[in-house]
C-alpha cells in the first residue's frame, strides 16, 4: 500500500468523523431545553363547612413530563398553606383535598407545578367559600294582662296591656353556629320594658337597641330569649283596630333568619263621641233608647211625682182652687150690691 492510498484512507476517515460530529451537534442543538410547566387553577368541588376539593390542570409540561403538582391556599393572596406535592406525568388534571377549614369563610388558592427545571409554574388566583352553618328564628308573645298561658303569633290586645315576647333561635344543621346576633324591632305603639332573659337567666343586654349575641349555637340546639313590652295608652291609637308588627332578625357572618308577629290593638270608641251634632237635628236619634225610652220614662216619673204626696202638690192645688172660688164669689157679691141697692148713681161727675 503506497503513501497515496494511505492518505486517501485517512482523509475519508476524517471527513466521516467531521460529518458525524456535525450531525450530532446539529441534532443536539435542535433538542429544546426544559422550561417551567404551564398550569391552570381549574376550580373546586365537594365543598363543606370545613373541607373542599381543589382542582388544577397542566396544559404544557415544559419539555419534561416528570413533575410535581400541589396547591397554595390561605385567607389572602399571601396564602401561607401548601398541600403535599404529588407526582404528575405530563399534561392533565390533578386535585387534592384540604380540611380543617373554618365554616363560612372565604379562602384564596392557586395551582402550582414544577418540572426538572426546579422552577414553579403558577396558576391564577381564585377564591372559594366554605359552607355556612344554618339556623332559624321564631317570634311569639303572650298577653300577660289577659293571663295567656300559651304563645301566639297573632293576638288581639287592648291599650295598656302588658306583653311578654319570646324569640327562639335554633340550629338547623350539624355545624356549630358562631356569634349569632338577635335584634328585635318594636313598632310605635309598643314599648320595650326590659327584663331580658336567655334560657331563663336574667341578662343586662337590650335586644332592641344593641341586640343579643348568644355566642355559640351547637348542632340541634335551641336558645330562648324573652323580654317584656307594653302596649301604649288609648290616646296612641285611633278607635277600632290597629295592626302592629313586631319583628326579629338573627344573623352572623354568613347566614340570617327573620320572623314577624302581629299585635292587633282594639281601642273602643270614645264615650259621647257619637252625640256630637254636625247637622240640624231631625228629632230622630240614632239610638232608640235615647230617643224614645228615656223621654217616656221621665214623663211617667213626673206624673207619679205630681200624683203622689211627696212634694204636697195635691194640697197646693186644693188651696189654689179654694182661693180662686173665694175670689170669684167676692166679686159677684160686690157686683150685686153696686147695682141693686137704691137708685143708680153715676160713678163719676162731669165737670161743666
């Protein structure tokens, strides 16, 4: 083998090596480097008062299918809480359950994904609210003046009556109710008379002005609030019936309930008001008793008095009659003496 042949072989090897090296560089340069994964905060499901399921979605793995996903959550956008990172293989949905949350509370959260770039991809911020504990309230009253023994939602009363109101607040779920506040509203014509009690225990709170905070209401528990009130005087109402509507509302940070009662105030007509004359009288009164019976009774009484000897009317009448007869007889006697006794004489003399 001569020198020319050896040189040709070496040149072929070098060219092949160069082309191989060039292809490898070119192939390597076309391979994309990994970038942070792209992730979406998808939403929630299975919400309760203390727990929820969070959901996310990886839309781009950034060139590396092997990654970890998790969620950040908290009371504001600073979050402060993380779920445990879980393995995620490529594009797709992921979720996680969180618990030990507060009822009726708003939380912020976002989805997070990290591939082998060791950089996180973040979804947008979203919020959710845990379920609220539920409750209801009912209002009723007694007319103490009338001696009521049962509670009424609608009841007739009279001006000046004393009333006793009761407000029941009760849980309608299996969750603890925190800080329910109860406020009563009394309309004009009914005044608040204090003596507030919670489950029979006296309390200084004013349910009308500031309301009553009963602190906690456990599942299936009922708390009873009572207080006294009084219907206004007769001058506060028009004659007839006046309907008043006391009401109550109970609320906390996430729930409210209300109720209304009806107090029907019956004021009798003012005595003598119907006898006020506004037109020329016709002689016929509206009341038969006043227009017929009373005058008839008075006439009978007067006749009886005159006929009886209670005031000596008969004696006075007889004496009066005797005087009249005597006076007439005297006049008659004088008349006979004047004209029959002797010649007639003139009764006066004419002056010449």
